[in-house]
DNA sequence: GACAACATACCAACCAGTCGGTATGTAGAT
DNA sequence: ATCTACATACCGACTGGTTGGTATGTTGTC
């Protein structure tokens, strides 16, 4: 679903305690038996977000996960297979974003949509590598060289967009929007703005420039669904 | 300036003939003496856009440029130094985008701005790696691991945004826009949408999804500067 | 004791960068 | 104009360290 830093503890077990909070550091403790797979995926998430996929080595992931190479290749046939599994896990890790936050309780679909944008806006804080998107980063490097990774990233992004579609479709029904605006198309545009804002944030190593862009996105959505005749 | 595929032959000499048109292939001929540096930079542009920075090896760049490793390290102290030089060259390669196209002749600043968006829209065609952004791709991987590369990419993006500012500022003067819209902020938003649309295009390996997003961007800009009371 | 979940030791390929050497130009003196 | 002296451009074999992956041993669990 292409999320970023999911609200801590909303993805139970996804963040193996083997990965220290600061992300790229080496795991202090060894991962408990039975949690190697989850720890490896969590380590891949944080390391790839910081360094990119190709620059992140299997050894680094193992070290960050508190696991040896033997465990790695016991659970994954290759580095590429881990990447695919991590992309799928990323989708799951994002799910709570659509179920938990308060704005999901609102009755008006437009209010829910705008609430989601606010939610994403609020995420744009702290170190850049903690709010950027794992699959967005990875597909950038792998789209032409690894078809399995590309497809997994596409699925994750598509799942995020699909989760936005119902509220957008309902908003299109209730308010009047330009004819050629589709729910899926707008959902994809929202995702594009988020992904683009991550890149700008990386150029400055600061979230401020990303917040500016999401503010424009929110204004656009408000204007799209403005009651006709309102100022 | 974070362009993409600059209109062919608008960047004279930047595309060393050593690099074949298909991008990642090995150079058919050896680069003529005196053009090794330019050929290496052009090769870096095409290979990094397709594979990413870390996954692209110095040997691959040399092969694509039709040059040996000796020449590489004669011109660049390191792979990182080439990356910085290539980012600077990318800025230059984008410059014609703001000087040549017909829309730059228009009198109305908003028309010029919309013309530029159309121009970018028209670029979203063909293989993904031929319209995506070199510095956007590279900063994604290097923002946390190479400060020189990060800074060079920031400068390139900033130059692109700065080139958009005059027209946007003039449009803000002529038409009335919301108070908190700044010329630089909107320029950065335009850049964010473009970068984000590139990422979506990479997920599907198809430009269509990127065009959709740029269409939303154009509608937003038209709405922002709409004469009050117009439908 | 059998099977999954690991750990350890190891390897062949690969990678960025080095180094001694060659080819090509160029400026000044004659 | 030609020779000398030097600089720049380029070549390609080599190296030390790294990388993804393997082969085999060990430990815990039912």
C-alpha cells in the first residue's frame, strides 16, 4: 500500500525488536528463534529506505536483523525473493493506516479523504528515511532489472490506491467534480504527489518541502469537490 | 534542472555518439579522443536512469561510453565524482527546455506555464527510462550516504524550480491566487508531481499513469488562476 | 529421532580503484 | 620547419576487499 512510517505499534510484530529504533544500526540482540523472517523483512524496510536496494547488502540486512546468513537463505531463496516478500509485507504494514485513524469514522466521504491527506501530512516529520516509501524507493531501482520486484511494488501501490477509491468515488457522487475525474485516477495522483514529495524531501534532507506539496494537494482536492458557487 | 529526455539534439554534444540510442547497450565504436568525459557522463545518465546508481558499475559505464577504466579515472577521481559531474551536466542538459519550445514566446505568463506543463506531458512517452529524471533517481539512493551527490541533486532540482518561478510569479500578479500560494512553492509542487509520476510510471512500466497525474496538475493550476466567477 | 530453524565456514565472481606505460598534442628554441 | 621538453588523454592488466550464494554442522522442538 505504499505507506510510510506506520503509526508505531499499529503493525504488530512487523517491527521485530531486533531492529533498533534508529533504523540502520546493527541489532543489539540476536533475534529470538522463530522471528528471523520478520526481523529480516523489517531490517530490509529500514535499510532500503535509507540506502536504496542495490546498495544494501545481504550481510547488512542480516546484521541489522540480528541473524546470520544461514537464516537469511533458509527463509529466502535470494536477495530478490526477500525484496518481493518485503514489498508484500509493506502492503500489510500500511493497512492500519486506513482502519485506525479517527478520520475514518467521519460520515462524509470528502471529510474522510481530506482527513487521510491530513494524516499523511502529519507523517512528514522527522528523519526522511522514516517517512518515505519502501516500495517507491525500490521500484525506482528495479523496474527495468527485476520483473518480480517491479510487479510486487506495483501491487503494493495499487493496493494503496484501491483503498482510497471508495471514499473518492463516494465524494464524486455526492459533490460534483469535473467529468473526466475518476476515483482511481485521483487516487493515483494522490500517490504520485506523495511519492514526489518524498523525492523533494530527499534532495533537501528535510520534510518541509514535502509538506508544502501535500498542502497543494489538499487544496486541489478541496477545489475539485467545492460546492458550485462557493467562493 | 531535473529534466527528462531533452528534445533530441537540443543538448549539442551532451550525447556522445559513443552511446548508442538504445541506452544501456555497449558502445559500438570507441569514443574519439577528447570526448571521453562527455561520453562517460552521457553513459552515466542513461545507465543510472535505467538501473539506478548503485547497481551501475564503473565498468558498465566505461563500456557504454566506449572508453576504458583508465580514461574514467583520468577524468574523475571516483564514481561519486562522476555522479556529481553528471548531476551538474543534467542541469545544463535541461536548459533548452526553457528556451526553445514555442510556448515560451507567449505573452501571458499563465499560458507560458500551462504550455510548459503541456511540454512535460508530451515528454511522457516511450520507454520509461527515457523520460525519467536522472537526479531524481540518484538522490533517492544517495541522499543519506553521499552528501556531495545529495547536494548536487538538490542544486539541479532547485535550478529547475527557479526557472519556473518568474512565470509563476507573474501569473500570481496578474490573476488572483490564494494568498498562501508562493511562486517557489508551486514550482516545487510541479516538480514533485513530475517526480511522483515517474515513480508511478516505473511501477507499471508504462507512461499512461504518469500522464494522468500531470493532467491533474494542469487542472489544478488552471483552477488556481481561474478568473473569479468563471465556471 | 526427525525435522525445521538456525549458525559457521567457505567460495567464485565481481567491484572500485591503482599503476606503469603509450599515444597524441603543444609550446618554445633554433 | 623541425626538434626537444613537457602535458594531457588514454589504455588495460592487476589488486584487495566485497558480494550473493552454498555446503555443512548445530540446536531446539514436537
